[in-house]
């Protein structure tokens, strides 16, 4: 899910969910943007629950490069 407000809300209309977990990698250059998106969704009128998970010591898309790692399996 991206952070642009229009796209964020469109995705929830298309694929409604009652729980969203946003996973962020500690070393990811986009981590701050992910936190902002989490805060916007959590502060909205959306009726679901929102969780933020930060994976220590990892970088952007680490789970794609090492899908069998323990940390990647824990977010799946």
C-alpha cells in the first residue's frame, strides 16, 4: 500500500480488510514514509485495526532477497 491518500483509500475500497499490519525494515530509506502512512490510517475513521511492525537490522525488500530467513517468515 502506498502513502498517497487517494490510492490508500482506493485500495481499502477495493480490498476491504479489518486488520492492516504495516511491516517496516529498520534500515529502509522509506521507513519514515511507512510510519506516516500508518499514522494516517490509524488516525482515520477506518473501522479496522492497524498494527506497525519494524524488523530490526533489515533493509528495503529484504524478504524478497531472503524469503526463507526467519525474519521474512515472521512477517508472512
